[in-house]
């Protein structure tokens, strides 16, 4: 079987976990005019990639995927607890929990998920997204590095979809922005893969403030 199909399946916006319904604070950044055009959007997304995702979210997800691939269940559970404790706002915690729950329901209905992975899902009452992503990669025989790349791509694609609905940003402009951000995405992937576990950590104050404000935003398109 062509391995690209599994990778496309994991990164697809059709994966029924509801990622399209969250903006991760970007909708509030647009409301506050922190993001008002393609240039400011590139700055916001680029900072997110290099100052937040590359330093914590991405290496932590990669660690999940590596532990799942190695069937190192104690390490995977430890990373799971670390991820849950790191959610800085109610909105971010709900997003991870809801998407993790949806991914769990999907995986439990698929024949590819092996018994040890099923047992782990039963053990974890409320799996988060990173855990579900790692177990999906294991089930579909996707390498940890490729699983990280798929997650980064899906994150970027979702942020661009948010911009097209809120700025609005046209499809051609979104593609030009994609070309501009792909080198940054590559840099974030490389940094995440090289980061020592003892150095995981970021302090995305702007993201946390935008997320908290979004919980109380009067009119919004995306969930909190």
C-alpha cells in the first residue's frame, strides 16, 4: 500500500475530529486588529511556529509519537500527563480534550488499532489530541517524523482557513501566504526534532491572552 495515503489521511481536514472549528486565538487576534492583513498574519503565524510550536507543542507531540511507535507505554502516559497539565486556558484544554475524544472514537472503530493501543485508550479516561494523534500514527504505520510533519501541516492549513473566514483572505492570497510560510514550517519541524527533552518549554503570553479573550468574545465563528 502506498504510504503516502496514510499520511494524507492523517493530515486531511476530513479527519472527523473537528479541528476546523477552533482558531487557537487567531479569531481574537483579528478582532483586536493584531492581525489585519496578509503581512500581519504571516507575522502572527510565524511567531506561533517558531516561538511556541517549535519549542514545546511540536517536540512534545513528536515524543508522543516516538513512544507510541516504540510501544513504550509508561513514557507515553508520562507525556500524556505533561500535555494535559500544559494547557494554559480553558479554551485550549477543551479543544485538546474534544479533539482527543473524537479521535479516540474514530480509532476504536478501526481494525488497524492493535490491542496494546486499545488498552491504553481504555486506561486514559480523557485522551487529548497529541495522544490520539500518536496512536493514529502507530495504527497507520506512519513514522514519528512524518506524523509530526502531518500535524504541523494540518495546523498551518487550519490557521489559513481561519484567516479566509475572518479577515477575509482570498484563496489565492492564502496560497501566496502558504509559500511564504513553508520555509518557516520547515524550520519549526527541524527545531522540534532536534530539541532536547530537558529544553522543552515556551511562554506564549500573547496566545494565552488571545485565547482567554476569545472565550468571552461576543460574536465569533469558532468554538471556545
